């Protein structure tokens, strides 16, 4: 299991400004090893309770809240990451567990028994929580990400765009998943994550960009768009 505990800020910005910011960040930060010319793809299957508890907690701005998801980076991946993000005031705690592809498929079908085969206590915690709170798959979200890293204070800055989703088919590994946009294609989400404080020269670069702070997550963007389509 991997665990990180850090501050996280999100901003909505024009994609062109975001690409310009990436050019400046590339001069002073390390690029993520998975970055290509256009970054890399991220696909997540989000779970929520039967009464949409996590979605409602986020919309209502509760200080203590969580998100549960399975994440992969290509439909052909042999594994997925089971992740739990917990909001605790100004900080985010993220724990993750690598699970086999076959086990991830069972999880997305609502069978959480494979988690009992993993030795990590986090797996047993997720099993108990998902059963007790009746978690079920809710939406698949996919986007293109470009990421930059600074070792100091574990700083990670990412730009996500082309954010699309599907609330009808919960197959994380489907190569032909039909996805619809949940954000204007000319906009992007900037995420700034760090321990303690953001280094001044990086803060100055981020502040040069024309952006507004964003309180809604990509999960909520997808759910909100889906609910509109259902009305």
C-alpha cells in the first residue's frame, strides 16, 4: 500500500493558458516519466453509496469526506489501483493498493471478496467499508494529464483536459467505452499538490496563469453532467 498526505488545490483555467504554463513548468520541474507530447491518459471508476453519500458530502462542502475509485492508465493494463482519498481540513490523504486485473473486474461488478486475498490492512478496510456502506460503481471518468514533479515538499503539479465520462457502463478496461464531455474542451483543471508549503518560484509561475479556484472534483463534474442528462 502507498500513502500520501498533502495539501491540494484545484483551479479551472483556459486550456491555452494551461499549455503555456506547462511550457514554463517544464523549464524548472521534472516531467513525469509517463508524459508524452500530450501527457498520458487516466481512467477512473468511481464508487459511491446507494444514497450518493460521497457525492452529497462533496457538494455540501463537508470537511471530512472520502472518494473511492479504481484507476488504470490504459484499457490493456494488467492491474488497477484501488484508491481512497480522504479530505481532512486543508489536507488530502490518499491511500492506494495495486490489484490484479481479474480482481478489479470483480470489484466493478460489485464482488468485493477479492480484497480479502490481499495482506495489506487497507484492503480489509476497503472490503468492510464497501460492504457496510453499500458502495456501488457510479461513473467512469477519463482525461488527458500532463504532470510535473519537484522533490522538495513532494510537489506535484498536473494539468488535466479532455475530461469525459460514462454513467451507463462501468467497465474500466473497455477499449470501446462511449464517453461524453463533462467540461468545455477548451478548459482544463490545474491541480497543485504539496507537503507543507509551495516553493515561492513555483507559486509565482502558477500565479501568472489566469485561473480561478475550483471546488468541484472531476467525479462531481461527471455525476452532475450525468444527472442533467437523466432529467
